[in-house]
C-alpha cells in the first residue's frame, strides 16, 4: 500500500466518522458543511431530508472577493462565515450542526465557525 492510498483511506474514514456522529444525533437541524482547498473556502447549509443545499457561500464568489484573488486564509474564512450566517438568517435558519468533514476544528475551519456563530447561527 502506498503512502497516498493510506492517506486517502484515513481521510475517508475520518469524514465518515464525523458524518456518522452527526446522523446518529438524530437532531432535526440542517447541516453546515465546510470544504477547504489551498486557495478557497466553501460552506453550505444542507437539508439532508430533501438532499438540497439551502444556503451557500464561498471565497470563489466574485461578489465577495473579486476574481482570482487568493482567499486561503483565516480572514477570508471569517468573511465566508459572516456571509453564510447573514444569508441563513434571511432564510429563517437559526440552528445548524457543523460538519467539518476530514478537517480539524482549527485555523480556517474554526475562524469560519466562530464568524458564523457571531453572525447569529447556533451550533
């Protein structure tokens, strides 16, 4: 087994472990899913019962950051969290559960979550 294969398997296990904990909680809340790449941050609120994305925000949106700008830092992640929270409150969404995926609750993921909390979302 190569190193890459092992890393992919561990990441997949970690993602499934986090997602299964969320599903096992049996809360009727929507899920705030976070994805980060080296260059951008993406966040969306998903209704798992219908399988639809209700609200989304990302640093790749030209309206937020402009075209082609580097947005892989904590300040950009916090801006995404604030934008997502404001869009969610417009839709009447107050409570969500954080799905951090395979990422640690640290750095950009933490900045996004805290900004969303300050924007009015409850985790």
